[in-house]
């Protein structure tokens, strides 16, 4: 088979396989047809020729890339040269270490004691150039953490509000939201508290009790503040005092009535005795 016949057959294959007529596609099919016909074409052996010119270390690295064309070989060699550049490699290492340090510092803020411990160990090692063994140790620590980490403890919060495992902040916000505490929430509890501040015996409400009750009605959440809690304690003591005074007044009135009745009864008895005589 002549070279022209190989060219013609290659073009026919491109058409049959619906491949675009590009240099790479044509070269691939042409070399296959040439090899099939037993013709040796120097350009078809260029990839093997160039690969055999590499050192043993590069050949070993090249095996995992499955290079099929000269273009791919050039791309591989370019990447190797970039890594072989001391300045570029140093800059890349510095950037990666800076990234790892920032990630570790961020993890320290996530309120997990085990993760914080490992993150601090990473930061301490990053300060100096860590050895391969140290990096492997840190990697295993993170793998163990990921394997053993159990977030089921968060389920306990579900009874107090909406649980969002993707955002702990969102969960905490829901827990502090009065609307998430059930219908009525703290407002209902405060309404009961206000009702308990009304004197049970005294007929009128003291101005201080009335003012505190109004404050709690307007802002139920204020019940959690130290100042309002102190006012509530004082209000309870005041309510007891008012009830006690009202009770003493009522008892005094009853005593007066009893004394008057006693006097009248004695008078009636005496009059009856005199009339009998």
C-alpha cells in the first residue's frame, strides 16, 4: 500500500466515523492505517521517540497520565517544569500553608473541643516546616475525627425549637425566638405572673404593682432581665404586705362588730332579768 492510498483510506475513515478533519484526528487515524499496512512513518513514532528520551523518574511519573499524543506529552512536561521551579514551588507551599492555617483558625471558633485541639496542633506545626510524618499524623487525626464525630446530641434541642444541623446559629436563634416556644410562648407565662401580682385580699392595686404589670404586658421578654426580676421580688413582698394590712383591717372590723353585739346581748339579758323580778 502506497502513502497516497493510506491518506485516501484515512480520509474515508474520518468520514465514516463522523469525525472532524482536524490535525489530531487525521494524525491518529493515519498512523493506525500506516501501522496496519506495515509502513513505518517517522512522525507516527514521534511520541515513543520523545518518551524514550526522558529520564527514568519522568517515565515512571508519565505512566499514570496515559499520554496518547505529543501535545499531551508537552502538557505533562510543562507541568513538571512548573513544579521543578523552586520559586514557584516555594510560593505554592507558602500559599497552601497559609490556607491551612486560616482553615485551622476558623475551626478553632466552631465550639468543638476535639476539633479545636486538632486545629491548634495544626497551627503549631505550620509555624515551622512540618515533616511528612507530622503531616500524615495530622491527616490521621482529622480522619479519626470525621469517623467518630456524632452530632446526634443536637437532637436534644429539637424539643425546644426548630433544629437546623447545617447552621447551629439558626438553631440557637430559633431557641431564643418566643414564637418557637409554642403558642403564646413567654407572653402566656407572663400573663399568669401578672395575675399573681394582684392582691388576693386587698381591694385596690398599688401603683408600683400596676406599673410593673403594665411593663410586663408591653414587653414579656423583659421578665428575663435582672432589674425586672428584682422588681418582681419586691412586688411579691408588697402584695403580701397589702394583703396582710387588708386582713388586719378586716379582723379589726369584725372585732368591733362582735364587741358591739356582745354589749347588746348583755344589755338585753340584764333588761330581761330586771323585768322578771
